[in-house]
C-alpha cells in the first residue's frame, strides 16, 4: 500500500512576536477585570456582614 504524499508544501510565515504580545496583553487585561470583579464582590459581601 503506497504512503500518502502531500502535494502542497508551503511554508507559512507568521509574525509571532506581535501576535503573542497582543494575546498576552488581552489575557492580562481579562485577568485584571476578573480579579477586580472578584475583589469588589468580596469586599461588598464583607462590608454587609
């Protein structure tokens, strides 16, 4: 049985530095929003005890 061969062997070059920097920034912003939300709800709860 013959082995399958790939006809299209194109190299795709992506600028990974800028993509990863944007991803890192988005994750940090989302994380900060989550932490701020949790902290505000926690202090609201503790303040009403």
